[in-house]
């Protein structure tokens, strides 16, 4: 996947890293849209309900289906800050922080690699995505097989085929 040029350092760093690491992804990405603030991607041969939103300091996977936002299934944010020890992730508690010599190293270790792990261990092994409509809210969850009998999803989407769906309403 070739990402369009961007002014954002995080976008350029991800594009460079992905071009070197695409072979490690069990499910490949494809480019959909670029704005000044975001790059939007999808996964090849995966339901269009799952998108990848790359911001100025993180990667998120919101679930959107039929113009409704259902949930955020993954977020790998790494806003960088600098101290005398090096670059660190602002979202990490001080006692758990790791320090890096560059922002790119921080982003690779705390955003890009965890995203790759999520793709290979969660997305690639899931067969269905269940959407749940709750009173005043919604959620989504992956299952390796069918959802358990005690769960009653509003909608079940096949992760690998964007056209197959089953409504339980």
C-alpha cells in the first residue's frame, strides 16, 4: 500500500514503517482517504465496517456500519513528549514509561508494532464481528467462531466478506 504524501510526521513515519513491514501483516491494508488530519485505510477482504484511522499521533479502529458508529475496537495512540531521558508516550503513567532516542522509535514500539500484533492476533483470527445495540449505547466484539448462545447481537458481520450479514432484529 502506498500512502499519499502527508505533512504529518506520524503519517510519514507509519507509511515508511508499513512499506518495510507489510509482509508481516496477516491482513493487508489499503488506502481510502487522506485529509489534513487523518489517513483512512481499510483491510483487504475484510468488512468495510472496520476502518483504520491514522491521526497525528495514533492508530484507531472504529466500527461504523450503515452510518452508525458502534464502537472503537482498537486504539494505539502514542502522543510524544520529550524529557532529558528521551521521548516518551504521554498516555503512559510515569512509573511505567519507556524512553526512546527518537519520536519514530517511540511510535514504532508503542503504536505501529502493537497495531501489527492486533491485526495478526485479533483481526486475522476472527470470523465474525458482532454489533450490540444497548439502551443508549452500542458495542462491537470479535469472535473466532459464532457468538456464544448467551449473547444476542443486533447484527453479525462476517469479518472476511463485507457482503454477508445477518440481522437478529
